[in-house]
C-alpha cells in the first residue's frame, strides 16, 4: 500500500442531551437528522464521513498547508454512554472527540461524566461551545468563521461571550483541564481548544473543523498509518432488509480492509455466524448512513468508513456486535467474537427488573444509566418484547420486579393482547425511544408504588406511643373514663389498647379530642382529652401514670425490622421502652 495511506480518524461527539450535538453535525453534513429523531436526541450510533475536500471548502483551507488525513468520520452517539460501548469493543474506536457544551447553560452532570470518560480513555478532544446565536443581542452571520462574526458583534455581546467562555475555562480547570479559546491556544498538547459555534447558523463551524483536522494531523497521523492494512474489523450498527439485497448490515469499519468475497465472522443470537460478503455499499459522501437509501457499490473499503454489506445468513446478527474479516484465522475469530459477546457490559443481579433494547450498544447504554441510579437488573436481552418475557416476569414474587423497560424496541402484537388479560395486570412495561425519559417514567412509578405501600403498611401497623395522665384533668372516672393526657412520645391513635409499666392491660382508647375537636392522631408534646373504655380512675389507672400503647408481637417485628428508619426518634424510643417491658419475662419476645 502507498506510504501515505492514512485512514480516516473516527470522531465521537459527546455532551449533555439537549446541548446541540446533532444540530452541529447536521450543519456540517447539510442533512436534517434532528427533525427525524425522537425528541431531537440522537438515539442510534450513526456515522457520517466528511471528506477532506468538503472540510477544506467549509474551513477556508483551500490551497493551504498539505493535509494527509482523508477526512473525518463522525459517530453521533446517544449521549456519552455509546462512546464507552464502542470503545470497549475493539479498542479505541474513537480517536478524537468533540465535547458539546451549550455556552448559555454551561456544565451539566452529563458534561462532567463525559469529561471523566475522555480522561479515562485518554482521548484528545475539542470543546464546541454551541448556541452562540442565542446570546442576547447576537447578530447572525451565517456560516462565517468565528473571528469574523465575533468582530461584527457590539462590545456588550463580545463581553457576554468572553464571560461565558471563561466560565467554561473555570469549570474545566476545576476538573484538572487547561483550556482556552482556540485562537489563543499556543500548545494544543497542553490546552483544550474551546470553539464558540452554532449548529443552527453555522457560525464557528469552519474553525471547529480546522481545529479537528489540526489535532488529527498533529497527534494521530502515525497511529492512523499502521491500522489501514490487514483484515477488516468493525461494529454492526443495524441489521435491516433492503429491497433487492435481502438482509444487510450497516457497520462502522474501524480497522483494516473489507472486500467483496471476504469471509467474515459476526455475532448472532446463538453464537458466531460465518458468511461471505456478497456486496459492499458505501453511502454517498456528506450523508448519514442511517437515513441514506442510495448507495454506491464498491469492491473494497479501507477503514475508517460507515458501510453497508450484503451476505447470506444475516437474519440473526445482533446489532452492536463485532465483525471480523477471516484471513486463515477462523478459529481465532470465532473465539474472539464469542468472548466479546459474553463480555457484554451489563451488570446482572439475582433479583431486579428486566430490560430489552434493539442493539447491544443501546442495551449497555440503558444498563449503565440504570446502574448509575442503583436500579438492579436481573435480565437483559436484545430484541422485541416476547410472550416468553412476560411469562417469566409473571413468576416473580416481588411486584416491583414485575417490570420490563424496553428501549427503542417493539412489543410484539400478541404480547399487547396478552397484557390485557387480568392475570398479567401487575406486569408493567415502560417503553420509549429516549433513554432518560423511559427511566424517569419507571422511577416515578416505582417511587409512587413504594409510597403507596408504606402508607398501607403504616395504616395497618399499630404505632408505638407513650402517654401520661395529667393532674386536675379527670373529666369522668369510668364507663368510659375521660381524662387529659400528654403524649410523651410516638403517635397516639384511637382503638388501641393501653398497658401500664407492669405490663398489664388497662383499657382501650375510644375517642380523642383536642380543644373540643375530635382528632384521629396526636403527636409528641400534644395535650388532649381521651376516653378510655375499661378502667376506673383511682383503681386501674391513676393521675400521673405513664401508659404505653399495646403492640402485638408481630407488629413489633415489622416495626423493628422494616419500618424503624421511617418512624421518628420519639416513636423509636417509645417502641424500645415498650419492648423492654415485654422482654422482662421473655427476652426473645418480638425478635
């Protein structure tokens, strides 16, 4: 191969969900993916090849310095999770990254998470400070380089922009990164370049591309030279049927070469599939392969590229899986693919909810989001929700685990019918195309369920309380006795039995009144009148007596084991004192 055969570097775009990642790419490639994506958030790992000629034209580099790099292959990810997913599969998939930050909103939690990933992976990156056109008073100059449009803004607007850039510099500094506006950076190895830009107006896009090319030329040329030769390696983005071609794979080829007639290994639902490439199709330049339907046939493709290939027996191929070209190393490829598939990065527990997604990358992205929120997963699968999934859920004992979250995948029609049956009424299915939204819906339901359960439990369990009969407050001695009491601790309710310090039952609370109004509960510190069925004041009970609410042994077990953290300190103390009285004769009572 020619000595200057350098493969296209792969660029990953990371950032907070609505900070304009896809708008930025749309502007670069002149397409409109944003309008077709659910909630304008890119949910699939797409690839866009921007040839160097287009970059020269946009960034005004025509005829200037020699550029060895053939272009940039952008991967547009669903947030930063897919970056780690693609990276783990086949080494460093993305060599360079753009971190998108809304200049008006600044850092968000996901921005910090993305930075952590970039640091862990040691990936060089550029910050695109987007949405400059939303700075109050900004005068738009479509597609102009930043310095030109900046010079045409008034001083007040320039001041606002400077302040916001320095806020980003400060945030990055706090996280251990040195950064500066790109035109002030002298050493790109030591400083992160911040490029003010807009995905809507195109301002600053020429500068962003210029900085990306500069970084790639300077720091990646050597590593890109050596990876173009050898058998192709890729990641499957999508498995779909195309008219006239049958089942096809959309994939990113990130290493080596792939040609028509090559034998390939790819992961299927039940192990490695070996097949032969019938045809290789490239999307036309400047188009996004996930929405492009016109392709050009080619005999061979060298990394890096987003391509489509047709071959027999692709029906069971799993999206997000590895693809390898076989060159006399069949056994090695089979072992490698099976090992990678077994190492799908989903942490499973012996108890938890079930999740489904349309691709491995999506499944991993979903599982990582759930793991971050400490939600345990028992089952995780790629594919639509089937009858088998519902039947398995139905066997779960814990209602909070009878849940399936399905992201960007279908619920089969017979499952829809099945879920209408009363037998499966307690199974909950949360589905959607936006990871964050579907998880939020689930959490909202779960928290409401837990609140409802706790309320039911609290209503059913007799709560601890400790009261004292007040002096000069005996309104009736018996049938029933009506006395004034102070609640010393816990929560007093009607229809509970009372016990004295010796452990003897002394009567039942019938009604409670506070300043003449009937009440259903009294907290610590309240002084109220109570009617007590059973005792006579002066015989079974006396002024100054301390009495406790009698709690059945099984309720004490529930309170001590499950509800202690939900009741206040005074209730805990009243419960402890009551249990000590009971345990004088039987140390194991209520344990």
